[in-house]
């Protein structure tokens, strides 16, 4: 399965524990698709590594952190006008909202290999 909203960045610590961090920010119309993607990733991890979630340094295979932010208005649009050499700002549209979600997965090498295979993550 290819992920549409979650684009993971990978890092690794000196013990070989991998961490995959993703952030997505969507308008309300895309929220159901983002939620479905998050649910697929977390359901897979809970099933594929059942009973093995918890702190990696305590011998568990994987863990995660999920954070969400609901913003109440669309952000202002800023651009630099070369002709006037000034910044111009256009206020965001009232009533527009965005949902921003971050998901961090950390795990052993076996967890990482399975995650990469299942979701085509580089």
C-alpha cells in the first residue's frame, strides 16, 4: 500500500533503533482519508507486532507518538514583491480550518524492515 498523506523521514540512533516521523496538514475535506491512512498504519503495527508495543529501551519491538492540532483559520499568505521591495500579506480566508497530525514510529530493525515492506517506505 502506498501512503498518500504520510511521508516519513527516517533517523536512527546509536543503538540501531529506527524512528520514522511524518506530518500531514489537511483541510476538512481530506481529513477522513488522512484518518483512514493513520488507522491503517497503526492497525498494521498493532497486529503485526501484537503485544510488543512499548518503550524500545525496555525490550519492546515498537512504539509510537501521535499528536494532532486543529487550526481555526487558514494561514495568511505572504509574498515578497520584487518591484516594491516589500512584503505583502493577504489574510487567510475566515472559517477555513486545517488539521495537522504528526506520527512518530520507533522500532527495532525487524519492525523497520516490516514497515518498509508493507507501506513502501524508503
